[in-house]
C-alpha cells in the first residue's frame, strides 16, 4: 500500500521537459510556470483562481470581498444563516414603501422561527447570549468567549444541562475557559458578572470538570501578581520584584500546599514595602480577597528565607 501511494505521488510531480528538473517556479503575475534551472517556460497560460478585483489596503479588501464571516462557535448556528437587517432601507439608502415594510416584517419573523427550530437550539442560543454577557462584563478576549462556547456545546451534547440552570452552566463554562487560557478570574469575579451565587457556580464547575473530563491547569501565584498590581496601580518595578520573590520562594518550596492568592498577596506586600510604595496589608487583602492574617502569616514565612536568599 505504501509503495503504491509513493509511486502515485512521484507520478504527480511535475518536471521540466527540457532538463528534467523539479525546481519549478509559478509566476502568477506573468501567468507562467518556469524552470529555475534552465529557464524553460513550461506553461504560459495559467488560470488565475483568485478574485477578479484588486485591493490595495485592508479597508478595500473588506469592502470588495463577497463572502460571509468565518464559522464561529459563539453563535448557535455557527454564523451560517442569513441575517436580515432591521433598517427598512435598500442598498442606496432609500426607504421602503409600506407594503415592502410589511413583507420584510414577515420575512424577519419567519427567519427567527427557522433559525431556532427546537428546544436544544433555543437552549444553546440563550446560553451563548449569557456567555457573551459575562464575557463583556469581565472584558474577556475573544478566544475565551470561543472556548467557553465550545465547552457549553460539549455539555449540551452530553445532555448534562438537565436539572441545572443555564446561567450556572454558562458561568461555569466561562470560568473553565479562563482557567484553560491562563487568565486569572476567580469564582467571585465570574459570579458577580453573571448574577449567579458563588456556591452554585462552584457546584456547576466541579460537575463539568468531572463529566466532560477537561484538563484544568493549576493557578500559579505569578498570574495573580499582575492582576493585583493593576488593581492597586503599582509601579512596574513592584511587580518585577514580586515576581523575583515568588521565584525564590518556589525554589525553597514555600509555595507548595498554600493558596496562590495568599502567596501572591504576600509577595506584592513585600515588594511594595521594599520599593517604598507603602501599601498596607488591608488594601492588598481587599483586592486579593484574602484575610490580613493570611498575608501576615505568608509574609513571616517568606521574609525569613526569601530575602536572605535574594541578598546572596
């Protein structure tokens, strides 16, 4: 079988009829195929399979293109259906007559019925709108929105939404997508953006992780440092020093078995004190959503060993 396929591949390789070389160049502007060794013109009438129009910048290319948007999982029909515009105007901006407006109204109504035909599509359409709302409230990038939509589609395909709220499963999908893409968003952040209780969100999250067998990477304390620095409006040198403190703490095995938020908060506090920023433990605890006692305990553990190692 392998010999036959290799023989067929060798037969399809185009060669120069003059010197037998396979180093051929395809010149689309001149519509020619030329041998790079001897310069023999093999074909002089190539068919241009590209568009007949030309564009000199990205704006002209977007205006002249006649294809639709790419397939996306963020829409329940993957963006393959046609959308009728809500404005009652034609291509030239002229208003429609009353009879044409009535006809467009009927077309829009039937289009909505056709796009969402059964209960599963209605469920998916409502869930994707909830995921879009949560993503907008948290200012999440497009890749997380897409990943959360794929996770919910897997959940719906396995019929795991029965007996559970769509809002809870949607919020859990967003949180799983944030964890998989390495974006630091806590359960409290997602719960506040989705109007879902934190307890219900945690229950839905654990359920999805066990049922769809998705890999969830562990959150590292370094991921929280940049978040805390942005929220506290600290200087860049504070964040850089906090990352160095965390690197030294991980080498000494001081971060294992402890919460990443507490470790990151303590490192941020130490860095702010050393750089003269003067952030209090209460201010950092409010941003990190941990207690002052946690920061104080982690600070004592890290101050004994980490600062000594960094001074060497």
